[in-house]
C-alpha cells in the first residue's frame, strides 16, 4: 500500500524506538559475533539491488548489470555481477544502506512525495568458519522494501510513472499468487516463482529455505479502506504458509586439513622423543659394555704377564710352587470552451482506461482465485465462467504468449475435462504447452505438466497409443525436477503403466 510507511519502517536510522528494522538487525548480528569471543572466523558482505520495471539494477554500483543465476543441484537463486562489499560493523552496513537508497528510483505522486518506484533488496551474507565444528555455515539476511500497490486514479501518475505502476502491480500480483499457492496445503497449485524477478529472487526464502517475516503497513485514511482490506487479506493468506529454515553447512576442508596436520605433527614429535630416549639408553648401555670389555682385556694381559713370570720362576726355582689367577666378561536489486470540455472528457476516459489496464492483472488473478474455489467445491459452471473471465483479462493485459495466460488456459482445460469437453481441453493444453515451451524451454517442469495433462486426457479417452509417448516425455522431465514421492510424478507414473497395460492387451 503506497505511502503507508514501509521504507520508514525498514530503514529509519534514528536511535531508540523509531529505529528501523534494518539498523536493528545489523546491531543484533554484530552483537552475536562479539559474544562469540573469537571462537569462529566471521566474514560478512553486502549486496543491494532494485527491481525497476522488471530490470535488475545494482544500487551500490549503478554501472553493473546483475544477472539471476541458479546453483545446479540445490536450486538456490543468487545474483551474478552484483557488487559485493565486505563489512565489519553496523555503521558500515548503515552507510551502504544510505548509499544504495540515494541511487534508488523514487518519484512524486499525489499520494506520496517520495514514492518508491522499485522493489529494493538488501542482502547481508554471513559466513562462519573455524571453531571446534570444523565446518563452514553460510546464512543470508534478505531485507526487502516492496514498492506499494497503487491505483492510477488516486496517485495521478502518467507516462513513465504509469509504466512503473503497471510493473509494480504485476510483480505484486505474482507475489500474491505464489503466497496463495504455498498456502494451499493440498499442493495442487505450483507457486509461479518464475513469473517475475521479485518472486524469483525470493524463491529460496519463500519456498521453505529460511525463516520469513512479513510487515504489513496500512494507511489510516478513510479513502484507503479498500487498499487496507486488501493488504490485511494478503497478510492473512501469508500466515497460512509454513516454512522451515534449512541449514547450509559444509565441512571446512582447510580447517580439517590443519587439524589433521597438527595431530600428525604431535604424533611425530612424540614418536621422535621416544626414539631419542631409547637411543640414548642403548648408547649408554653400549658405552658401559665397552668399558667392561676394555677392563677385561687389561686383566687378560696382566694374567699373561704373570704366567710368563711364573714360568721363569719355575725354571729358576724347581722346588717352589706358584699360584694361578682367573677373570669374567659382562653383556638396545488549450483551446475553446467546447474543445476544452472534449479534451477534459478524453483525459478522464484515458485515465480510466489506464487505471483498468493497470488493475487488469489483479482483476484476472481474483477471477482465477474465485474459479479455483468454485472448482474445488464442485461447481464447474461457476468455475468455467470465472476461469474464462480470468483468461480474457490476462489476454488483454499481458498478451497471448505470457506464461500467466498458459496457466489460465490450464485451469479452464481442467474444467472442460470435468464437463466431458475433451477436445476443447486438448486445444487449451496444446496452447499452454506452446507458450511454456517458448517461455521456459522444453525441459521445464511447467512444460512437462502440459505434456502430462495431454497424456492424461488421451488416456481417459482410451487413446493409449497417443497418450503413452506424451506421458513418458513428461515423466522424464519431471523426474529431474521433482522428488520421487511428488503427487504429480506418481500420477503420471500410474497413467503411464495403465496405458502400457492397455496396449499389451491389444
């Protein structure tokens, strides 16, 4: 809701009770790091981007062109070519926040002197390593300042401002559809994260990868009652979404290598000490043995001399008896009034036309939601009427090749199947498949969903020869994107086996 105080709530740098959410968050994070007392190594970096008319812009480096990328395997969405600046204190984080806000797109409207014309996203990445866990954990804090939805008749925007209002409302509608789909516990609706860059960037946080909090700002004027009710309904829907954070942690190979090397070094030092002590003991024993050997040789030599002397005496004294001695040996991101009246009428008509154009996506989404409620309640007549109105509205505002049109065609085709109008359903599914193939490529899960729907209709009609190849192609694509126990994958597998058995019997 535009002009209700969202930006003030998030980024007010004042101290005390008026302090914004972002400065509070920075102080909290660095207080936690200080309490760690140096046990772990901490590295923090900031990225700040805006989404303006579905274009990503870097608020810290306006010259760069950020791109959306996805990690293979994990599916985590990240930014490429976006300036990432290291920070080491809450003050540095606030400085970068102010620097980015000065580059943000704003404009004066009838409802707000400085209306945000873009969605801004401040991303603070925290990497903790070292410590006794010998692992590295990565966390990201997404602080998102959404541009407020607005009615052109009230805001008075024109020209470029009109384009901005259309883009803002379309992306907010996509966000609302994602929230609606995730709140549906039956899991029959897949969240359309790829419909806008806003929902694509928020996919990881919204789809269960982290804790998500939502602040709804409402204007208090009597003229804002309708917008306030819409905001509160959106908040109520969001409260039904259940998310659970996922710890992104991996073994710190460098820390583990250092730890193992220090263990090996300590073992080597201990072994060397034992070897040294043993060698000194053996050397001392060898020296002692050598001393005993030297003493033994001296005794032998003395004995020999005595024996010689004894023989001499025996030779000289034949009658004297001599004595003999012996020894022993020791051992190991203006004209006339009428013309003026006609001009005023034309301007008013143009404003009304523009307002309708801006609100068409929101109207279409509401028709689609009503159709979904009617279909789930078994009222196919109302469901068909609502889905047809939604499809016509999306065709007028988005064009015949937009993915939203394809999704609306799929909804209408489901109703046609319930009414037994299988040929009409096939035509709708084929149009949807063509749109999804051009928009997302043949290997996308939405494209596979259209193939599966075509196969299911043929299978229900008993045309198993036409159904089987479509079901097989759909299964191959879904198998790469969905979990083994996903209901859509299991349903395709069941109908695939049914068609295979039917063809074998023939």
